[in-house]
């Protein structure tokens, strides 16, 4: 029996047009350890916006029912040649009920269950997902489980990365985000020292209220002084930056070096011998290049961090432990909240796109494909 339903697609063409549209499509029958999920909820994460809206001009786009066409400017257009003409699904993660399975044992065991999954096509009424990457939600609602993969596993991944690389302290930028709040709770539970960098006093108050010990406001005039003091107290020489563009990574590396240099017995023209590392795991700032200055010697590294390669490096045993920890703490440490709920067509209104693409702290959208 053929299953049909609505699905969102995003297409970029070589003439600089980015089209988002909702279409009625057939869905294939699941094979092996695949499951067919009737999707009930899916969050709009920053990682989804990379192909959903990216650098498109949605302020001056053409809007119609279930479709929007926006101009896609340079230099972003030239940098996206590999996706020209491809009609891509969107939505990394979500939750729903398994309505059909392949012949694999792992798939058949999920029949009829509500699960969290990572199909990569969650903005849809149905999706094919891998049973081995799916999580039975038990009595938890789809809304509760919809965000149980990307943010929780990323936050846990930061702590696991720190442990793997011999660190017991972390610096995190944009720390008042949903992910940042999770990371703060994990670090408190695991005894990892966390320097939280935010840009508003309300964010300072939020994290302090959640038990954070080190919270630094980048908008304060004495930001660098605050940051150096926190790094000196924690010994945090490993950081994670979701902003990417601008001088955020540069300023953290500079503060790390200043602390390390102050502890040296003698001057070195090459800077301190303290290893300093910043991972960039996002690109919230699309308009500016990443700025690095010769302010931290030669013992530093700036590197990208992505969840999927990390999971492959960590190994299945660690991944399973991480997933079980998420499930056991889904209503506490890994709970998510949403500003608004929209169906597939409402996702593509000017009002909704203008709002959720700003990625404001505490204002995540949840897509409910069936309305």
C-alpha cells in the first residue's frame, strides 16, 4: 500500500533562486532496519536553517500558499554549487509513531511505538528513519521527544570531547541557548567546570538561576577582565563557539593566552606553551569572516566540530550510553521548550520565517506536520 502525505522541500537553482515548498508525495516502504514514522513534531534547529533559509533574502521574497521563493545572494550562491537543482528534504530530527517497518529485528521491535528519530526529512507528515538511531519514548509525548537528539547529543558530545582530550573545563559561547542550558546542567552533574559566555544581563541571570558558577557577559566593558578571571580559576583552555563569524573565537583565545602567559616563568617570542583550542560548531554569524589575530602564540588550534563525525569517533558503546542518559532525563536535563507551533504551510509564512531564522534564545519553533 502506498503512503502519501505532505513534505517540505528546499531547492536552490543556479540563477540564485531559493524555493521552499510543501508538496504531496508518496513515501517508500521501509526496508531492512528502516521504519516509516508518522511524524508528530519536529523542532526547527539552527542546523536546519543551513539548507532551509541560509542567506536567502526572505524579507523581499515571493510568498504564496505553501511556497516561497527568495533571492540567494553572492558569495553564498557560488559557495553552494553542489546543491544546484537538488530538491532536498529538511528537518534533522523529530518524533512520531512507527506505522510500518522493514524486515530487520530492530525495526520490527519498534512497530506501533512512539519514537524520537533523525530522518533528515522530519518536516513532513511521514519519514523513513533508521531503527538503530531511533529512541523509543515510552510514555513521553512527541513534543517532549522531538528535540531529544541534536541538542542533547551535541551537549553531551562537548563533555565527552573534553574528557577524550584531557580537559576538565570548557568555555562555551552563546551559552544561554537551549543547548547551552543543557550543557550547563551536564557539567554540573559531571563535575566539569564551565565558563558560560552570554551577551545580555538577563542571560546571566538565567544561567545563574540554573546553578552556573562562571557566567561572563560579553557586552560588559570589563568583558575581557571577567573572561581572564574565569579562565584562570577554571583552567579552561578548550572552547566551543556556535557563532563562527566575527572575533568571538579570537577574543577567547586571546584571553586564554594572556592567562597562560601570566603564569610563565620567562618570556618567549613564540607565546606560551599552553595548548589552546576552539571548536566552531555552527555559523550563527553569516555576514562576517572568522577573525584571527597574532595574539596567542603558536600553540593554538581552531577546528570544526560536527555531531555525526564525533559519534563515529566515540564508538557505539559511548553513543548508546549517551542516548540512554537522554531518555532517562528527558523531562529534566534535556527538556526543551518552544515559543510557537506551526504546521508545514505556516512554516513558510513571512512572519514565521522572519522570526525563527533569528535563532533567538528561548524562542525555538516546533513543527507539527498534521496541524
